[in-house]
C-alpha cells in the first residue's frame, strides 16, 4: 500500500483525527481595532450576486468583502516593515504549509492575568518536560482566549489604556525568531502580539522579530485544547494572493488516535 493511500485510510478510519482550528468567518467575527490615526480593516461581509432568482436561476454565489487579516488568518513576512522585501503570502513555499506542531498551554495563567506574557524560561521549562521545539514546525500558544471569540468586546478586552490580551515578551519573541527552529507562532488572540505590545520596545515584537526572520504567524485559532502537547501536524494553506501580506486560512490539525 502506498504512503498516501495509507494516510487516507487512517483518516477515514479515525486513526488520524482531523481537528479544525479555524474560527467561523462572518460579519460577527472579531477583528483588530487600531486607534486613530491608523487605518483599520473592514469587517467580513458577503454581498449576494444571485440566489436561484432572476439574477441567476440555478445558482447561488456572493462577492466577498474582507481584509487579509480577518478571522483566523496567516501572516506573511511582508506584513511587517522588518521584512518589507520578504515573501508575500503567494510566495510562501507550499511545502512549508504542512508542518509539525507543539502546544504550549498557559491558559491557567492567562485566565488569572489577561496581560500574561510568555517568557523564554516558560518555553525552556516546557522543552525539559516535552522535548525540543520542532524543526520547521509551529509553536501553538494556548491561552484559552478562543472562549471569548463570540464577543468582540470580550475578545479585544480593551479599556481606556488599550487592549489587554496575552502574548509574548520582547525577549522571548526575539529568541523564538533567532534562537529556535520553529517556522512560526500560532495564537488564539486577534494577533500574534500581546494587547499591550504597542508599548513594548520594539513595539509588536512578535511581528517585528518573527516576520523579520522570515517566519510566519497564525491567529485566532481555536480547539487547541484538543491537541496533544507534541505530535500533531498542522495544515495551514492561505490564499495565494499576489502581493498580499496575509490571508484568511482554514487551519487543520492532524492527530493520531
């Protein structure tokens, strides 16, 4: 039996479970809100072209109105100024879109402190218990924030000082970019950086360091609680938008049962 046929058989039998890590995309999907004077993305919207009517009697279809970075989405390096000459989303090699993944679970910490930051020592302690971060793989950072995804206000968790959501420290972001073999960082929050990362030096270090190093980001993931700490494989193919800085993406995890 071929390797691919064996794989298909294992998926069909349930020996390999396919877990959807993607938030449904609709007009209710939370989106990033930047303060003035910065520009903001538009909410997702469908514009009906026809629906079994005089405009098209046998078919239903829509135009899609959305930003590249709406809902569960893929950040390409060119998204950030530190990689302004880097890959756009259409240039990401297809072979990198299927990769091993590990899950670092800090949901308990984030439930107590919405400004919780992942530190280098947290990752190294995890490695001592679970083994090294995967070569060419994803670090998926679980904070439990996906439980807020049905409510824009709760998801962004902003007050007069700005948003308060968990993220990664400056030092850890720099180390993940230059000192580890991961391909990218996946998070449950609206972006890969902490809500307070606008005040860091540099600001938005996950974007600055990881994308600057040619790595990638995945945001607004869910169901990370259904993945093992190690052993999952993530499939995350964005739309190949020429010149695009990112794209909505359907992220799937493959897990042996």
